C-alpha cells in the first residue's frame, strides 16, 4: 500500500482543492475593508512527509472572496538529500515575490490604460546558508541569511520612460511580497508540542 506522500509524488506539484483544512491554532478572520486599505490573510497548513526525505505538502488559501485553495508540493535539492521532485521553499518565495510584483504591474497597466506590449521580470535572490550539508563546519548553530533581491523589469511600451518608471516605483511600493523582504516584519513562531 502506498503512503500519502508516495501518492503525492505522482500528483501534480500544484492543484486546486476544495478548501483549506480547518486550522487549530491560527485564527482565520474575514478580510477587513477600511478607508484606503484592505486587511487580509494568506493561511496555510503544511506538513513534512518524514518517510519521504524532504517532501512537504501544503494547502494555502487567502481569506479573500474569489481566492481558491491550492495544494502545493515542495522538496529540496539533492545537495541536502532531497529528491528534487518539486520546487524548493526558496523557489516558491522567489516566485511569489515576482508573481506579486507582476500582479501589481498588470493592475496598474489596466487601471491607467497604458499602452504596454509586454512585461517580463528576471529576479535573483541571494542567500547565505550555514546549514546542514551546505557548509564545511557542522558544529555551529544553523543560520540562514537573505543577502539581497535583484529584480529587472523588462517593459515594451509606447509610453514614455517617465510613465513606466512611475509605474515600476508605484508597484514596487505596493508589492506585498517584495515589501516582506525589503522591510523587517514581525514574525512569531509558537510550538504546539505533541499536538496535531
């Protein structure tokens, strides 16, 4: 009989599911619309398939009307013992930032009715890993550092350079994904020991 994680390896890396599983410790609130702002959450339930190396599954859903739930598979590269069967966590982080930026650019183009033929992003996130199997010395506590994000926005447009620069600046400030790494944000980790 195959395990859930073995079946997951044969499944699509990303697939739409009916709903986010009920969360036991995270409060899912309705979004709040205020004058000039919209407060929402992206909620996630993830688990490691320990019998399958570094394979992980997550179900993620924003609490915004019209946003569905999706199941994602995640793995690690072979350098640390993964099977390289799905994107690694930092791949998702990088893609999330680029996709968020592109969403804001698309919204800006549509709202302002700009004459833009195409938009493409190239992005590089740089990291320093002081972790198991990625460093020579293993007697120091593991530590990971993001050393920077470089994004190049390619725009083909009949608009003026100034109009496109304004668009990129506005969208850079509006991109929640990018702002998460640009600014220090509060993060809290709570241990729920021997609970499921």
